[in-house]
C-alpha cells in the first residue's frame, strides 16, 4: 500500500515538474527587450516604383491623367514603329513610361510585377515585345532580367490594352513595380511548389495554457555562382503589446542554385488569440542577413484561432466553434467591394470606414463574390474581427486567393453555387484547400446544393426560406443567405410603389420594410436558434440582405441594402443591428421612421428593440409601457397623439435601463451644417489624407430636415481633389464649383488632400438656406 502511494506521489510530482518546465520553455522568449527587426538594407537591394494608383476606367479612357502617366487618344500620339499593331482605333489605349534604374541595380534577377490586370494586354520593354496575353489576374510577375538596361541609359516601357472584349466595365492597372532580387532571397512566386511564399499558422492550441505550436514554412534560394552562408532570423511580434519572440536564429549555407526549405516550429505561451471581440494580430518577420546586413525581408500579418465545424451527437455539440466556443454567424451579403462608386481603386481608408460600419451593426461575417476580394477588405476584416465567406467559381481563382491570402485569419469560407456543383469540382476544390490551408480553417460549402452532393461538402445552406430534408439538416450546419426581394429607398417619405416587371419586388417605406424584415428574421431565428429541438446548435448563423446600395438602370436611387451609396445609414441598418445584437446580448433600441406629423394626429409608433420592456416618452412625459413585442423585436404603440418636440424610447433589460433612442420634429429647413471625418490617425487632416465631408440640412435648432430633397451648391478650393462617384450626386459646373444632390436631408463628399500644406476652403449654399463656410488647414 505504501509503495503504491509512493509511486502515485512520484508520478504526480513528475507531472507537476514537467508542466513547470514546459511553461518555462513556452515563455522563455516572450520578453525580449529589443530586437532590431529591419536594419537599413544592404545596397544591392533596391526597389523602384514606376507608378502607383493607376486606374483606367472604360467610361473615360482618354481623359485621365494620373501622376506622371498620361493616357491620350491614339490619334493624338505617334506610337513607336516597332508596335505590331497596325490598326489604331478607339478600342486601344496606350501607356508609355521611361525610367532609369539606380546605379546599384545590378543583381541578375529582375522582376516586373503587375497588379490587378484585366483584359488583353501587350507589354514592350526597350522596343521588344516581352509579354502578350489576354487574362484576368490579381498579380502577375514577369522576369525582365535579360531586357532591362542596368546602366544610366533610359528604359522604355510601353503597355497597350485592347478594350473591346471586356466583360467588366473597367480596365484596372493599379501598380507596376520593378524589383531586383539579391543573390540569396525568399522564393515568393512558385506555383509549381506546395510552399510558395511565407506560411504561418498555429497548431495544437491549448486554451487553458494559452499556448500553441507556431509553424512557419518558407524557402530560400541562392542565385549566385558560389556557396553563400547567410544568417536567418525569424521574429514574431504581438501587435497588441509589441512583444517580440525569436522563432529562429541560425546560419544556413546554400550551394549555387540551391533552394533551402525552412520548416520551423516553436511552442510559445501567452498567446493572444484572434476572435470577433478581440481581433488580436501578430506580424512575422522572415529576415535574411549577409555579413551583418539585411539583404531580404518578407513579412506577413496573421491572427491565430481555432475555427472548426463539430458534429457530436453524444455531446450534443453541433455547429461552428471559434476557439472552442459555439458561435453564431451574423453578417451581410456584401455585394459590391467597389461600393463607394467613384473608382475601381478605392482608398484603403474608405474600405476601412465601410467595414467599421458593418462591425458596428453587430456583424461578424461578410459574404463576397470572387471578383470583389481585395487586400484592403481582407486586412480591414482582420483588424476589426470579421470572417469572410468567399464565393468562387473556378479552381484557378481559388488557387490565387488561397495562395495570396494563405495567412489571413478572416478568409475562411468558400461557397459554391448549385449549378456549378459536380463531384469532380468538389474534389478539385478540396485538393486546393488542403494544399493552401496549412492549418487554417477553410470550409467548402454550397447554397442550395443537390442532395446527392451534400455529404461531400463541409456545410450546406438555404436561400429564401427553402429548407432541406430533416436528415440533411441534422448532419450539416446551416448558413442562411436570405436576400429579400423587397427594396427600400432611404427617403422616409417614399410610399409603396410597384416597379417594372423586369425588376423583382417593390419599394416600401421604412415602416413597412421594417415590419417585413423583423418578421422574416424572427421566423429564422425562432426556428433555428431558439428552438428546443435536438438540432438547436446545428444552426450557425445567417446573412441577411445586402449591406450597401447599388444602381438600377443607372437611375439615381437608393436601391436595397442597409446603407446608401455614400454609406449613410438607413433605418433598416439599425434594425439589423438590433436583431443581430440580440444573439450577442448587445442591447439596442430604435424608433422606426421620423417624428413629423400633423397636430393631434393619432399615429402608430413602432420601436425596434432587443430589450424586455420599452417605455415611450413624449417631451419627457411617459406615454405608454410595452412588455409584449410582436415577433420578439417590434414594440407597437397604438393611438399615440402626436405632439411637436421630442420622442424617446427607453429599453429595459432585467428592469435596468440599457438603451435609448430619441428623435425630434423639425421646422423649416434653415441652414447647411458641415462637419468633417478624417480617416487618418490624426485629428486634423494631413497631406495625402482622405476627408469625408458630411453635409446635413437642418432647421434653426440644428434638427435634421429629413424630407429635404433638393440641390445645393458647393465651392471647394485649395490643395485637394474632390472624388466624384458614378452616381453623379455631385456634378462639377466648373473648376472648384459643384452641384450636390441632397437625399433625405444629407449627403457626403469625399475629398483627397494633396501633398503640401495650405488651407482648403469650403462654401455651401442653397435656395432659402443660410450659407456656411468651413476652412481646413493642412500641416505637414
């Protein structure tokens, strides 16, 4: 007996000691005081940006001047004789660029990187056709080592585009970059290999110890004709607290033309996981040093998480789990990445503005189609804690996005259409996902798939309320895509109106649409989330409707969606936020529609809320208390006698006041109110900043006049450019003078400040409105 107790005690102490040693090892590199991550590069490493931000719109192909690159009508330019094209017409556009390379630009590997090319293109370098292809590609790299002139002589680059066979409305060329690689460098673009670029992920995550094995994979090549010994340094930085952990620090000798595979693994502790509420991010630096100098650096940003689909009948554990917790997916069908409607090259600050609006509506997921994915959206979703469901149609594009966003912690769902589904295609997609996943969580699923194929998918969904057979519902999580065939104009004075037969649905005013949406949401919510049936937790969430507006037959109309074309919130935005917030236990209340009626008119007041009780006040006097909402979220107050002034709705949860909504009646439109939002990190605009100019029509007491639908005049002078949108809400009359269409009492104008200091002067005027002026001082 004593021997048995002794052995048990010894075993217990051993486990404790090993546990202590393990924790010590995990945390041993977490508190590095200072690490020199990126010293000044050695002289052979140079990068020349020929141009940036180039955007060629088909609608005004011949009228664009961007930085030093000028696109002109072909009949006004005498093209070099070495062009193979003999016929010149309006379907062709050209860009000619001359440049000199730096003197130390002598390494043997020189690459021309083209970003976001769409359409037929020919590329000439120094009078030689080096590339000719019709393609669509997010990124493309061409080896120009043999054609480049490396001394002080001038290089001539000519791009010719044919715009005839475009499915898209735009021809994009966002950047051209020439880079010379050092003798020893990372292998970044190698589609023939399973490891191309830099991979990082976390495996064996221990939620109790907050530890994980960090896996890094990359490869390094020696392009020199002799052996070279380099120092490899790998550093992981926690962006929340800037703590750095050394993952690797060793010497590597490479023979001529040798490719060295790096497969690193390091167990670290104090790991801050990425989640919806806490989107913690890390940056990994992969550094190659030669003789103490950094000669090549690759870096990537990622977040570590565990996202998985679990179906366990015994434990009744079904659905999608993030970091070991069951999660509901609440989001928007984000239809247009080009949602600001003024350019195909959207400034990243504006994308971030949009993603923050989505997050503020209690969303944690967006759905994108294959031609709408861009780096700005992915990076913004990573920063703000949203997942991305990506709709892809073919394996080539899937390979591109998986390779490009292999370290993203946001891009996790891949969706397929019923019409595209075959067993062969599913198997091809699975191979690509397995190759590119490297420990990430990427699911393959479909909306309304064939039943026979459903077991080959990770998840299936329903659309427009069509549900699957019970046995399928019990084996797969469901993601709901319900894009209602009802449309909503932002203007609250709109009344129901039938539209043409070729367009589904009809326009509804805010009140009618809110009722409809709450009814639809509650039907899905009650059936799939609050149900007491055995498959309760198989439901993982839903995406409802489009987040943003888009045009219908080029008319100036706010069509569908939750925000208008300039990202001004509609009433329905708040309804979504309330309903999705109910799942997240974030309490909100919102009075639907406006507060302007006739004296002593009996009206119906509708309040959306996810609270237990809502109390209605008019001019601080309690009118009614409602404890029985319709469809869980809609509190109805009948026969309320309207009074001029202020209406308030106060929401209570567990008898505590948790939310408030307030609206006021307005008088005659009196003035134009101007305010600014800077999208940089500074309080005042910097040169090259993006400014959102908010414009509201108010009465004399600053109450917004939401029935105002007219035009005002704007004068904007100074070091800036006014970015107009395709909706043409703002029309230039002459230099610095614009006519702006106001919809429902407000609008926005996007202003890009120019380099340099100075003052931007803004003047706004309108019929029977007081003129307002605003000066913005730019400081370097």
